[in-house]
């Protein structure tokens, strides 16, 4: 492996032979490519939940209306 002059030096002045610290820092500091904004959750499950709640309320209202009639 090639000598990396930018690799951090240990307490004895020995460099990290694998360069793992530098590679880790590059990974952490890396910005994601191709995404300019956070991904949004798909609207499918949310719409299904809303429709389900509206249907349940309508069913309870219909049962209550028939019971009180």
C-alpha cells in the first residue's frame, strides 16, 4: 500500500498503515450525491390511513343513527 502523508500519527509517531482513520473521516464528512433534499415518505400508507379513519367514523355514525332511529 502506498505511503499516505495525511494519515494521522499515533503516539509513537507511527502512521496508521491501513489509513482507516482517514478513510472513516472521509466517509463521515462525505455529502450524499444525487440527493438535494431529504427523501419523503410515500403518500400511499398515509392516504390509506386517512380513508380508513373516515370509513370507521362513517360506520360508527351510521350505526348510531340506526340505533337512535
